[in-house]
């Protein structure tokens, strides 16, 4: 199985953003420097749901400390890419 590139991770992330925000997320042109709350449109309470969506989609566990650091799409992609490169077993 090949590791998805960053663009593929973003494409796979879009449905999770939509579900976490109950359809409010603006995902038509998601860029890595987009802020999850200010630019994508998630509310602060949606971030918990996003964490669950990420854990389910990528079959991983996200700690409280990691979740707090997720401010931009780049932060999310970095975390997922790191997990896909072998940290999944932690």
C-alpha cells in the first residue's frame, strides 16, 4: 500500500471537515495554510468532532496535546502524514 501524498490527504480530509461542522465547512478550495476555525468555518466545539473523525478515518489515536495543536490544515496534514509513515503503532 502506498502512502497518500499531501493533496490526497487533503481530499480525504474534506468530508471529515464537513461532517465535523454539520455541513458548514467551506471545503471548495482548502489550502494548507487555511485556519480551521477562521477560514474553514468550524466552530471551536466542532474541533472535538473533527478529532473523532480523524481518528476514525485514519484508524489512529490523537492525544489531547496533539488535538490542541491542530490550528491549520497543514497541522492536520502533518499529523496524518506522520502517522501514515509509520507512527501508527504508538
